[in-house]
C-alpha cells in the first residue's frame, strides 16, 4: 500500500484528486493511509459491496476530467501523469480511452516482463483482454458515455468496461510504460480459479462472436488443454528467442499433446490469442 500511494503522490502533479477506497484491510493499510491523508481528497476503510462498487463510488466522489484506478499492489511509473496530461489534456471533453505499456514484476523471484502497448484492435479485444488495467485511463466524457463498472462482476469488470467503451470511444495508444503490475501469491487474478474463469466466459458471451465463445467453451470443457495453454505459449516464446517464430510455434505445439488433434471448429490461432501471452 505504501509504495502504491507514493507512486501516485510522488508524481508531483499539481491538480491531483486522489480518492482511496480500502475494503477494510486487516494489515497496516489504515495507518499508512492516515499518514498521507492530508494529501488525499477522500479516503475510507471498511466493508464494501465489492471492488467494482468501491471503484464506482470513488469515481462518484471525483470531479477531475481524466480518470483511472490503481489497485493496492500496483504502481505508476514516474511521469505517468505528465504523459496523461500531454495526451488527454486538450481532448478531455471527448470520449477517449488512453492506454500504455505495463511492466509485470514478480515479488518472489524478482523477474519482470514489459508488455508493450500494441495497436488497438477491437476484434482482438473481443478475444482477449490485452489492455493492462493499471496502464489504462479515460476522460470523464468517456465514463459518462459508457457508464459505471458492472458491480455483478468481481474479476472481469475491467475487460467488460473496455469492451463497452470500445463501441463508443476512441482509443489512443502511448508508447510509454505507465504502470507496474505486481504478481505475488495472493494477487486476485491469479487466485480466482474456476470462479474467475467462469466470469471471463460470461463477459465473452456478452460481447464476442459465437466463434470466439466456442473456443472459450472448448477450454472450459477440456481443463487439461486449458491448463496446458500457457505452458505451450511460454515454451513457444522461449524458443522464438533462438528460432524463427513459425518453427518455434510448430515445435511448441508438437510438444503439447492436448493440441495435437483439435476439433475442426477450434482454431489454434484463437487459442493462442486467448492465452494472453504475447
């Protein structure tokens, strides 16, 4: 929590409006917040109706024209707000969503991986959420047009909102790394298990084509293939460092039995996209 707060307050941005919504943490979060409360616009700690509801309430307490949220484990990089102001400042009255690169880093082993911001592709967004949430921001005009987060969702409400926004807003890409996403043993996305996956499938059913939905259902019905998918992608990624990409892909698939004989309606390329590894 302390590092997260510092990554925001340390930006030195003069017109910052910072709202902290804590769901009743039992660690030292409240003490950390109290130490910085003079710099906060509002803060509260206590039971809530879920993360999406807390974020919605936080935005309802803001009056700023550029919005975004940061979870308690994640960090903004220096100059993030300067980049936001430079990109969105003159078009803040328009419904625009901005996104940038993100560094994923592991608490346990110290490894990290920078995920570049790829060109916006609505069809790809309907297959996989390639927007790293801490590096996504939008104008108040976009928030008013799209509406709040869906409070019935607990894991995939950000992807659901991005997909709704993609039909109504313009998306702008930044080449800069805007945030750092912390991966640890307790992080929400990694511990959601079947409940998280079922929610992801629900979002796909809402927004994507029958063709894409069918691939998610295939992975649901074949848990071994689902479990193997990221392993196959990581292996292909490793091989691609020393081999041509096509050859690396072929070798990785040959080493992955669940993908040797797929039904005709299941396309390997869509499965690789669903993995989210790039």
